[in-house]
C-alpha cells in the first residue's frame, strides 16, 4: 500500500549548504543507454536475464531503455539546465570488452569519451562508476563474480577506462551497491545472473570488495589527482521489539547489511559476530585480501533509500531472522518506507563509527506512480516533498558534524528499473519510452529552482501540495 502523509516541509535553501557542495543527478548504463547491440557492445548478464520469462515484472529489458546512447546530448542539457554541477554515470563493461583477451572496443571508448566531453562542456563534473551491475555474459560463462579471475578482469577494465578517461574524469566509483550484486543477484536470484545460493553470494561479495581494493591503486596510478571511492547502499536497521533475541537479530542484520562492507573497507576486517553467525557460509579469503580491501579511499558514496526492521526467526534465513513490515508508515510506490530522519541518523552513525573523510550521497530518490496530466505535466508533489525532506536530512547531518560533500538525485531520468522493468519511475525527468520524449517533472523543476536559488523553491509554497 502506498500511503502518503501530509508533512509540513522544512525550509530549505541552497545557501544552507557550503558553496563548494556538489550537486548532481545519477544514472547507470544498462538502465538508460539502450543500443544493446550497437557498435560492438556484447551481451551482458542483464540482457540474458531479461530474456528469461518471468524475471522482469513488465517483461521489458534494457535493449532500448531511454536510448541515451543517442539522446545523451539532450540528457546532459537537462542536467545542465537543472543547475547541477556534477553528473554520475556508469560505464558499460560489455561495450568495452567483447571477450577474453580482446582489445578494448574503440567505439565503446569513443562513446564514453564523447559523453565525458559533453559533461565538461556543460560544466558537469564527471563521476564515473565502473560496475553498476552489467557484467559481460562471457565473464559469467566463466564463473562470473564467483570466479577469482573476474576480480582481475575488473582491474583490467578499470585500468583501460582510467587510462582512456583519466585526463578528464577525476572521480571514480569502483562499484555500485556490492550488496545488490551479491545478494539480489546470487542469493535471492531476483537480479542477474539469477543465482539462488547464499554461499555463492557471500563469496561473490568478497570478490567484489577485493576487486575494489585491487582496482583502486590502478586508478590512482593512471589518474592524476584521482578521487576514488565506492557507493554502498546502507540502511538504518531496527528490531521489531525490545526482546533480546530481536535486538540480537537486528545486530546480525546490520552486520550483514552495513558492517560487512564498512568494517573491511575501513581496515577492521569482516565483523567477527557476523563471520561466526555465517558459519559454513563464510567466504574463502586469501592472504592479503583484507589488506587490499582496506586500501584508503578518498570518499564514501552512500546510497540511501529506506530503513529495515527485523525479528529473530530461527530457520527463516542463514542468519535466523526475517524482515518485518513496519506497519502503517509512509511509503513510496515500491513500498519502501520514507524515513528522512533515518537518513540523518545513519549518516551520523557512519561519521561516528568510521570517520570516512568525505561522504557523498551518490543516490537518493523515490518511485511514485507518475501520470502525464492534460497539460502534459507530471505533478509529482510526493517526489518533490521526498527530495526536500531528504535534502533537509542531509543538511541536518552536516550540522551534526557529518562530512557530506555532495548529493546526487536518483535519477536524472525514468529508466529501466531492473526486475521492475520500466514500470517503476524514479526520474525527476519523465521519459515516454515509446517516443523518447523527455519532460521535466515538478520535482525536477523544484530541484532546478532550488539550485538556481529561485524564490519559487522555498518550501512554504509547497506546504499544501505535498
Ligand atoms: O535503480 C536503482 C539503482 O540502479 C541502484 N540503486 C537503487 C536504485 C533504485 O532501485
């Protein structure tokens, strides 16, 4: 059930943030590019996954998506018109490498070169993500992320891309949301490659983290003034009751959701409580792996969407716990709880527990059921309110001492939302997938007013509309 509550919205101005705060929007290759069979791009695990009946809610795929491969100048124009000064995109690995031992594909390299030049020409600082889930299928055929060789293939990919773009791209995100790669793709099987095996997922997770650790020094070596990090999806976790067993379950869930990534990245190794709870599922770790994963980074990317609540439930999962519904709370159309206060507390906890230096909100956004009205407009007042409230949450976290340096709205465009297909719209720009016409939504207009410091952006104007 989607429930929206009428909230009084916080007053928010761009000047609440420092003048060097980075403002952006984010996308990813498979979700927007299309052109799946063009200019030497080979099959990705998502092409293969989407072909299997029943995997994607509306039966769609990313073969065309937003056709950003051809529409990119218009899309970057939109990002520029918003008043953003950064743009986060990802690089499609199957556009660059076509098979084992193959040379990098010149047409793939040229596309990203054009794209980056287009960003720079529009005053948008390019933020490149290397892995946003579209592994080449030929690598999956050789074992995918379960195979340690894929770690080395990733490092080669990072090497080639940073040599090619490093004169212009200084900000590099190695991986987007390793939890999703591992768990949704290899335990739940609801994402590509569709494997359902928890032990595999835990090993995949280790290899993904290791590939981050080994690629980081390569990026630094190739790029003068490189700033390297990765983007984690992190969640505030609570117990459904104060019973000791539920509190312990929440601790374990937090362990696998959050600390399993943060602890090793910040030099503490895998959290021992989770390692023990995993028992036979614990990953194989070679000598030197943990030191590699703990390589210093320049920033932490935080993707924030929703909190989770758990109960102790023996046998329900490998960690003997189950997610529970938080009840009558405000939700997006996805059913995700809307919890801006949770964002502030999560950011504060990250600051206190890990002191990550710089933090960037590399994704934050919401899906609602958007409709074009008779005037051809999308009155997504709920998404606008979501943005205002979450940006206020970021501001509050900064006031509490968090070192947050930038914010990327997810997403610039409606796009292919993975297993949900094109049925879930996260964009601040509406995309008509039949005509490829783009229309800035009310939320996008608000973001633009806010960034341009127009009076129309002040929250009081929106009180009744949320
Ligand atoms: O669309 C995704 C994105 O690819 C990764 N983070 C979450 C978004 C919304 O589900």
